[in-house]
C-alpha cells in the first residue's frame, strides 16, 4: 500500500501484522552474513605498540581510542582463510 500526502507519493507503508516477519527475516539475513564472514576470514587485533595501544575512553559511549588519533579507532587485521 502506497500513501499519498498532498499529492506526493511516499514510501510504501508496511502493515503492522507483517513487521515481525520482516524483522525476523532481516535478523536471519544478518546471521548468514556474519557466519559467512567468520567462515572465510580471520579477524585479529594488530600488535600492540605505543603508536597503536588501544584504550577505552568515555565519550557518549565507551569507545576504543588510540593516543594521537582524534576519533574512535580500533585497528583490525583481516586475513583470508584458505
């Protein structure tokens, strides 16, 4: 169903009764993507040197920070699994 406001077409409206079905499908889709990534790649932190030493800083949330970098950052090494 498409709603028209003032003659302008807007995005389709999803009926409330189908929202749980759509949400559960998106959760399953995210799980499939995460499983695929975990099967095909290896994730690890980079070696901890003074330049890349990661600490927690309280901003709005606790975020990973490295001294000398002005924004939240946490290095991540990604390697393809053969």
